C-alpha cells in the first residue's frame, strides 16, 4: 500500500511539473505559469514560449519598476511611484494588485522627506513562501543615502520590521523555501574585500548573517533560489552559474554579455535569464530560457523592441 501511495504521489508531482513548466492549461481553466515582464514601465505577461502576450496595466502616470507573483498566483506585488500624482517626485513604494491587474492598493508608506525628489527609495522585493510577508530593501535617510537596509512587512497588518542596520547595502534577492532565511546581495561589506560588485549570502529573519554562498574572490549578484531550495542561479564574474547547494559544485550556464538570472519555473527544471550589457541593440534585449536538465537554451523574446527594454520579473508558480 505504501509503495502504491508513493507511486501515485510521484505521478501527481510529475504531472504538475509538466503542466506548470509548459504551455498547458489545467482542466479547471487555470492558465498555468504566465511570466510577468516590464515593458515601457507597464506590466505584461506571456507564456513560456513568448506567446500569448497580454498587457496587464496601461497607466502612464503609474510606471512600474518591478513585479512578483504571490505564491498562490492570485496577487502581484509591484514597485511603483509612491506618489504617482506628482511628476516631480520619484520615490517608490510597494503596491499589491490582483492577477487581472485590478484591485490596486498601496502596501508601504515610506518616510519620504527629502527622498521624494531622489527616487529609488525602495528596491527589490520577494514574497515569503506562505504569502504572508514581503521582504524588500529601502534606502536609509539622506545622511546615509547610499545604503539600503532589509525590511519585512506583514501583508495583512502592514506592520514593518527593519532587520538590518549595517554599514553596507543589503539588497533582497530571494526568500528561501524553508521560510527561515533570505538570500541577500551584500555590497560594500567586510564579507568581501576583492569583489567590488558584492557577494551573495544568507541572512536569517532577524537580520543576522548566516553564511556566504558565492565565492568572495569574485563579484556576484542576482541570486535566484530553485523552488526546492537545492540550487542557486546567480551571476559571477560576468557569467551565469548554477550551484548545487548540497555539493557546492558550480555549473557554468552562460558566459556572454553579462547574463542575469531572472526567475525559475515552478518545478525548478527551467530558468529564465537575460543579458544586462544594455547596448542599444536588439540582441541585448532578448529573453532566454534554459532547461536545467539538458542545458538547452531557447530564445523566448516576446517581440522586437529597440526603443525600450523587455525585463522579465516573475514566473507564476
């Protein structure tokens, strides 16, 4: 009986991987795994082959700079202008919208002060695996404006907790699926002396440094944890790597034009990455998906754009 149950569980998991990693739709009509991307500061979605492109927002007074699906796929967290009614203010805040682009409300109310004219007050965000919290990075007051600290906000109550207060910047990269730690991009810390671009490592939810993940001899950034927590994709020395966290073994995935890991598929079999050299040509604005199992790479760029970047932000789980 136990063998039968284990087999049935395996079949169900495998079936769900095939649904959510491909372009299929489940029987209840749920559109599996649309990919969010930012284009012309508005939010769009597409399927995993770059098809079925849809524009979710269309408000020039509400430019969007980042977006992440909630774990249940019902909400989207956005980073946008804190005061979109005033074109002279550039500070940003976090908003929540429904999956169809409606139901917008502002989640964070940052202490603006002089920040309202500086912009980029809040940067990076990631949902907790249970969908109850969001971790993000916020710039300190003007006397230390070059430093970003890590905050966690309760979605239901709106209560914020600052969990870092160091002499260096900490950008939130990702939330580990075990709920208890965050992947952080450290810049200017004493964790690295020979990597001016920073390193990535873990912080617990109290803000205490746990361990370094990347090689301190090389600049590393944009870490993305696989859904099962066993692997991390990240940029190092202008190349894209995959690390097996059990063995510490690195695998080179891509080595040209500053590749950046963007988002994993639900089952961790595929990874979307982009190039960040930002030359003014179409090649540097493409979107790629790689199959971790066999290393194949496919161009899934939804459309040609020479005037503005297409920047993928999140893959619905």
